[in-house]
């Protein structure tokens, strides 16, 4: 799974969703992970200002104009 910019989508990534700061709370790589109950690979994005939580499938992540990769968890600001 990759962002439009080409970086791999990883748990803990810092992102912007519709211009607001957020993070990747977890990723689903196995389409039948029973722990979460998601049927498709994707990522749960947390953006507390407007959306709260948003699950995007792997295909949506690659094409979602308003999701921007900012940095990896633990990296300094860019």
C-alpha cells in the first residue's frame, strides 16, 4: 500500500487529511483479519478535527487527493 507520493503506508505515519493533521492508526494487509473485521486491505486514518476515524482501502489510499504523507512516527517535523 502506498500514498500517491509513493511512500509505503505504515502504522504510525503522520499525515494530513483534507489539510488537517492526522495519523495512520493501523493498517490491514490481510483482507480477512478477524481481529478488525475488515474485508479489504487498507488503513485507518485518525484526524480528530473533522473526521474522527476514516478507513481507506488500499486502492483509495493510492488515489485519495486529500491524503498527504507528512512523515514517519518519531521523525522530526518537515
